[in-house]
């Protein structure tokens, strides 16, 4: 059941999707899951476990006169996934009441929510990194442009190394995130910069990219080793890490999954894109 909302003139203004955290939701006892897509200049489509796992979905896309084909998703059964999640994922990421065969929610909706028993899961790790970058600046390259970040208090300020005249004077900041910011890729991890000028638009784009990079590195436990930010084999190597996300990578076709919102960072997500899509298969 999906409620469609409208205004007084009969115009559709949006919809209310299922909320499995609301026990009065009409879908509370229903198996459901979804694909995400848009078809602007081709197609962008993916499976996702960012919010939850409900059903093992498989997706195939063909295009470009039959020369393009990609498959993503999960081929295991619900029973297999439930059993493996219970045995392979640390206790902090487990549902408090145990695994339900209806769904497995993101840890941000369980004990890692604000005020939850594990609501500070990443906090010490983040504080240690900010302390390290206060004395040893962080260097990162994005789209051929190099930036150096130095922490002071809760603020990690990035400066472009040898900026062009068009970018001189720009500044980029990443505020120290909470565990909830990291798991949700939100708040300090998605703040950007407001403004309509070309310089502010560039500053906004770069700051969002930097926040994406930092957030992804925290989820993957590579924040203090920038050389591994693009090294997928080094991800989730030690705690604290987003082991919920790691689980979906370990149990998905080709190791690709959307375990958190920025999992497309370094091409780790299930996003399939082609400018010449022809047909798809959903399974």
C-alpha cells in the first residue's frame, strides 16, 4: 500500500512510502523491496540495501545493439541471507529482536541511531583521525585537482594546491561527523555550500565531493590511510567499519552493493548506466 498525496485541486504532490519502523503501517507484515532508477540521458538503475534488505533482487540490463550487458544483485534466498547475516555480522549491527524473515534494516535504524546503545560507534575513530590531521595534513586528489586538509577543532579545512585563477580563494570544509552522519551520509557529510555564482557552484561541488570521500573512508575504515581510499581490497579491514555494508558486498554479484548512500564512491555500487538501454530483466 502506497499512499498518494495531493492538494485541494486534485494535483498529486507526492507519496508516502512504507515505514517498517511504524507498527501501524499497513505494509508492516508485507515483504517488499525496490529498484532505484532514472532515465535521463539513458538509464541509471540499481538495487539497494541502503535502508533495508527485504527481498533478494537481481537485475540485468542490455543495450548498445546487444554489446552491453551487466548483472547486479543477490542470487541467494531470504533464508540463506538471514542465516548468514546472523552468523557473519558483529553484534552491534544485529537487530535487537533477532533476524525477521521480513527484512533487515540498516543499523542506523537500530542501536546506532542517535541515543542508541551503539550510537557512538564511529565517534572515537573519527576523533582520532581529526586529531591526526591537525598535525599531519591530509592530501587528496579529485578530478586532477589536489587538496590539502588540516583539522582545527571540529573543522577539517581543505585548501587547493596551486589553484587556477578561477578557483583562487575558494575554501572547503568538512565538519566532524557523528556516527549517524556517517551511516546516513547526511548532515555534515552532505552540507555543501549555497550560492549561484560560478565560484560558489564550484566550491559546492568540491565540498560535496570531499564530504563524500571522507564519509566513504569512515564507513570502510580507511580514513587514516588515504592511499587505500580507492583500494577496495583494503575496505572493512578492521573495526570500526560498516559491517552491514560489507555483508552485502560479500553476498552480491561481483561484490557490488549499495550498503550506504555513497557506495558508488570508487565504483562499488550496483549502479548500471548506459546511454543506449534496450531491455532489462528483473529477478
